[in-house]
């Protein structure tokens, strides 16, 4: 079984939309294991998990399958501040709304329609707050808490990463 880079991306997008926690794809040339963190679920730890070391770049067989225009990029160095500012009481209780996938962030359902939410808006749990487009699929992102939007950290039509904070909500 051979998978090209686009098929792997499609597999990851589909996996992200299911409640499957782990999948392994094996072929003669490579083995790909994907695990996702499922909230509230405990996964037993194994010796293989302890020995697993995350790799910053794809392995040689996977890199060979990638189109030449897509090359692994080393992460940019992060400058650490000399002394981080103490968190204020207001930011300690804020709840982050994060991106559950890699894609493009959209604040409204269509270019000519108003945004789902804005700073200062009251929201309820389960309310759609934005859309993430991934692989030509529009995925509505719903709030997990009720409260007030205090910050929107991403611009409309901007690419986002998995786990990136999109908005901050003051619950209550």
C-alpha cells in the first residue's frame, strides 16, 4: 500500500473529525502512527510510549513521498523573555477556544455575511464562533463554555495550526 502526501493529509483530516483516538498505517516502506488526545479519556501508558521520541521532521520514506515543493521546515527558534510578566487575575480565568485542526480561519459563514462573534459578544456553550476550512471542508467550531468574547487572536482568512488559540472567553 502506497500513500502520497495528499492522501496522508486527507487521512489526518478525516481522523480529526472522528472519535478514533489512534490509528496505525503500515506498508513495506514506512509505518505511520497517529494518536490524538481525547479529552476525558485515559490511555494506558506502555513502554513503547515512553520510548517514543517526537521527530521534528518526517522520516526518509515519508519525505521521499512529499512533493519537492513541500520540504520539512525546522521550527523557528523561540526567544524566551528574561522575566515573564505575572499573569493578571483577569487572564487566569479566561478560557481559550483553540483550533482542533490545521486549516484556514473564517469569522463568518460567507464573505458577505456578518461575523459569528465579535469582541464583547456574549456566547453560550455549543454556539458556532467561527469556521475552519480544511481540505475544502467547512468545519464549524463551537464554544465549549458560555461567557463573553474578550479577545480574537486570529485575523479572518488566516491559516491556523492545530491547538492554536483562536479566541479567549471570560466564562460566566
